[in-house]
C-alpha cells in the first residue's frame, strides 16, 4: 500500500479552501457590483471562529467510549474545532449560516476510522444505539448533503474517512487501480503519477473533494468529454452497511442481473459507506493544450458543441461554452473578473490531452468543425487563462459574499433538442424570483445526446439572504422539473433537491429507494434526511 506524501490540509471553516487564498474584491469590482446590482457591504462582519454557537454534545458518554474502543481514543473528537469543521458543506446557505455564527447542525463527535472493519463496527454500534452517521469526505457538498436530521436519534457523528487514504494496488495490465475513499483528488493523482497514470477527474472541487465523495455524488470533472464522469470510472467497490459488507464488480461489464454498483453511485451515503474503489485509470498525458474560440451567440456555440459531441472519433478532452453574459463579465476566467467589455459573443474553451500526435489530430478535427460552425479561433491565451483559474471560482464566491452579494450556482442537464427551452426557463425563473440579478450560464459537460447547463447567479443581499436564495432556488427547481431537465447533473440531491428529485422519479421510484434504504439500513442511521424522498 502507498500513502500520499502531501497531507490533506483543513478547509476554511467559513468558506472555501485555503484561508491564505481568501482575498477582498478589488475596488473596481466592488464599484462594478454597486453600480450594476446595488451591492453594499454587509452591516455586520462575519462571525469569528470563537463566536460560532454550538449545541451541547448529545451523545451519551458510554457511546463515545464505545466508539473510542473501535477506532482509538485519538480518533474520536468532540472538541469545538473538529465539530465546527464538520458542520454542513459549502453551499451559499451553508456559508451564510456559518458567517452568522450558526453551528446548530454540528455533529456531536467526529469519528475517524482507519479500516473497512472499523467502519463496519462503527455502523453496527450506531445502529444499535440509534446514532445518526454522516459519511464525510472533503466536506464540499453544495446541496445540503452533510446536515443530518436529528429527530429520533441519540446524536449525530461525522464519519470522517480521511485515514482511509491509501493506494492499495495498481493493475497495469487491466488499467485498474484500487484506492481508498478518503484520498483527496490531488493526493490520488500524486500517487498515480508515480505509476505514469491519471484518473483524469478534475471537477471544480478537485483540490479538496475525495474519491469517496466523487462516487457518492456521481461527480463529473471538467475533462469529462475526454475521460468520462467519475461513475464511468468505477469498476468495483467495497461497501460497509449496517447489515454487512458488499463486494461489487468483478468484470468491466456484466449481464449478471442489475448492476449493484449503481445502487451506491450517487447514493450520498444514505445506503452505505464506500471503503474501497476499483477505478479505471488512464496513462498520464504527454501533452496538454487549451485554446479559445468565439461564437456570435450561445445558440451557435451550442450547435457547434453538439456537432463535436456527435462526430465520429474522440472529442476534445475539455469542452466548455460560456453564454454572452458570462463571457462579458469574464467569469469564464475568474482571475480576469472586472475586465468586462473586452469580449463579445460567447467564449468556447477546448482542451486536448494525450500524446503529441493524438493531440494534434484531435485539434485539427475539432478546428474543422468549429470553423464550419462559425467559430473564430482566439488562440491559446483564453484556454490557458481558463486552465490557470479553473479551481478559483469558489474563492471568488467567498469574496462576493463578504462584499454583500448573494451568489450561488446551480446546474441541470437535458437532451440537445430541449436545451434552449431549459436554458430560458431557468433564467426566467431566477430573474422573476430575484428582480434584477446577474444570471450567467455555461455548458460544462457534453454528450452525444445532450449537455449540462451550469448557472451562476449574483444579486445584492437583502436583509434575509437565506430566504432570498430559498425563494430563488425553489423557483429554479420548479422550472427545471417543468422544462424537462434533471434536477442535478453532478452536484447531487442532498436535502436541497430532495423534493424536486421526488417529482423527477415519481412515487414508485421513491418507493424503490425507500425499500433499498429499509433493507440496508433498517434503523435509518445513514445520513437521515438526505436524498430519500
């Protein structure tokens, strides 16, 4: 087994990522927000760490002692630091609550198992003692996926999988690697790079999210056009449930009944805890190249994307198209925010990874399609700018919140023929709910049959920013359902999308999920309140 050389640093408790990267917005950007949206600095500053209000630890001392007996005293933490850092995820409502000092959803304790057997033992104990368990990876959920419903339980523990952080094995013949779920994505890449391999999975949460979280939420990375979604990479897994252990996946494809991997992919910790993943890997690319293209309209750009996705042969590794508003504001390149007006039309970023010959071949094929579709080649600069800032947008959100803006993202997907309808429906819903917000969108993932839409919304905070966003989110969810989109392409369901998810799958679909839950988790301890309608 191999462990990462780089430790997993804790995230900022009240924001995203590395506290050293948190920065105040430049004065020109603050002026732009004030003039465009009426954004004003909040009347009161955000709470400090010491001002976070935590509930008393509810877990009985004998339960804490029994947990410590399983994983070791040092791996059961009930101190304020551990509890605060495991409170909720990183959605805008999550951050607004933390900035207000509201730690009411904090777990009673954080438990850090070091093996599959310890995970299984913790689940058995918690089922016996009626203790809710929230599986915790990187803490990057943006859909309320880490706040358990407490009612009917003796307490809540966060089951932090950070100690399950090993590369177990590499099969270079089959191109499969077995890794543990607590590895953060950069750690996994570091371990695989030593073998000349890569997962090729780079979502915006890449720097902090874990492999287990990717599987549990059906993550999709920014290079999905070339490498596929994370659930495409999972060829096998080991899962601990309160009822026992499942070993799933012994071949790349099978006709031996329904694929049980699909029960746990996207299950958000409600059915079991993934303790090992067998993942398809690729050879690390020799060459990476990114470039920009301009299209006159979003409709022309999406038509070009569709042609690329439906052509014969391998597509570009990265395909991303910003609409007119996102291009104008510069959000496609977050490091350039505020330099609005430089661009017109819609920016398309295309990326290529592989051997030199393969990259050159795919670039030429893509260029022929894009030129014929009306695209104007902008050279490498826009693509390289995007690549340099590809993980910086969450930091920008923190800065906007601190400046007095409400800013949040949401995403959906549908078939190509329905994309214009879905795009218009969500934009109109957000405009109607928020008055005069800035609504931006990009296509972030493409398939032969359809694509995803990723919206970013910025508006001036009201006196009740939580209620303000709840109203807008409800309107957007209803618009997505009515316009025929899925409620989530890659963020997941959590608590925020549960009602819309119920509408999407129907009553019988909900019964199926509840049936699985009752069989695997009869006491209902696993992430209660999340996912299951």
